C-alpha cells in the first residue's frame, strides 16, 4: 500500500482518521514514501537525467555555429 486515495470528502476524513489511529500504517506509508523518493529523485539521478536532456538538446540540431558539440565540449567553451 503505497498511497491512500480518497474518492470524496467523507472518504478523505476516513483515510485521515485511519492514519491518526494506526501508527504502524503511518510508519509503513512513510517508509515507502521515503524509499520511493530516494529511488526516483536522488541528486545523482536528477543530475544524470538533466545531463541527458542537455546532451540531447546539443545534438538535436547543428545551429549557426556548425555541428553539435558534446556536453563536455560545450562546458569547456
């Protein structure tokens, strides 16, 4: 159970009450949420994805200065 979804206001109230009453459930959902964020949104992963986007952009078109450069060449000037 990774996520609690409420379909309407009364269901939302029930879900919140369930979390308030069940410490083990709160801890389980909290641990799962932390694990999801660590696995999907780490600095290393974000930097890698950003680097890939920039590299893809550099190679998408030649532009006015000639052929596309690698990200390393672009960073060197």
